[in-house]
């Protein structure tokens, strides 16, 4: 997977365009993207240790810690990596690195606590990561089948800021979808209309052929039961994502 970076152009594009090009297109666009030699996880490990050994625990170190977490290095692994490197790079450098790593990885703990609290607040399980439809969501969603007989009913959970793309439910007869909100706070919006804020107990009836999206509020987990209304020749059509600008306008 190619790594896309724009930090160089964002910060230095007009002042040092060649440096920005080397940073964005060569370092990240080519070197970081050579996964056949080293995985992104391995490159994150090497980079974090290299920066720590030089005592460079600045914003770039914080960025690479966050990237390491994103690339699959767990909190426990990062603690062991920094502990091991301390014997070679120096104890004071490790202390400084640990302070920043603790802040970066504490966000993960807070998110985990919020997810657990959300799950305890409803009757239905959160289920598994909704990987099969991940390409149609911004952020992480989860899916738990409630019923697959007679009528399909699924508990869909969105982490904060997560939302699905604009989409349509097609049907020659019948069809559409019903959302039954069960926990948290979220949004539903139809094309050309104002968004509707949703809370547990709210019900949304979505007719076929209506362009819409739904998802969580920026500061809340959100779950709803998605009920598939029976119909003839039913299908879903996924459209463009809900942009950050569109989403930010909600609040």
C-alpha cells in the first residue's frame, strides 16, 4: 500500500518545493512504500528507535509513534522496544521517549474504555469489525447479526466520527431500510435535507431510492439496528464519502 504524505508541501511547498518533493514523494512515497523489503510495521519500529537514539523526541517523533500504533505496534511492544533501546541509546533519552509514547498510547486506552462502556449500555453486542464493508465507511464500524432469517437485522456500531458513504437502497417493489437506534448519539441525513440527530429509541424509515448516510456524532459512539425491508430485486448502491467538510458542518 503506497504511503501518501503532504506534510512537506503543506509546510514548505512554496519556501522549499524541492525539499517538500523529496519528503513527500521520495521518503514517504517511495521508501516507506517498499513493503516487499520491509513492512510498514518494521519501518515504524526502525524509525522510532532511530529518532529516540538521537534524542529527537519532538513533533516528528510523536507522528512516528502514532504511525507505529496505526501500523500495528501495540502498547506492550512499544514499551519493550523503548526499554531495549534504552540500554544502547541512553536512559535519559528513553525517559523522554516514554513520556511521549505514554501520551500517544493512552488515547488507545481511552477509546477502549469508551467502547466498553458503550457496549455495556445496550442489549446487543458490538460484534466484529465490519471489514467486509470498510471501503464504504470513514472510521471503524462493527457488525453483529441479530437475525438472518425472514428479515435481516444487524446491529451496526460506529466509533466517534465514523459514518458510512452516501448510498441508495434499490428495489423494484418494497425494499428500503429501517434504523432503530439503540445506544449513543448519531446522525442521519437525506440528500438535500438537513441532518437529523439520533438518540436511543429513535426510529428512521428509509424508503428505497433515497440517497442518504448515517453515522456517529464526533464525541459519541453510536449503534442502531439496521432492518432490511423485504422486497423484490433489492440491492445497495454505495456512492461518494461524506466529506470532512460536510461532516464538520453538522456541529
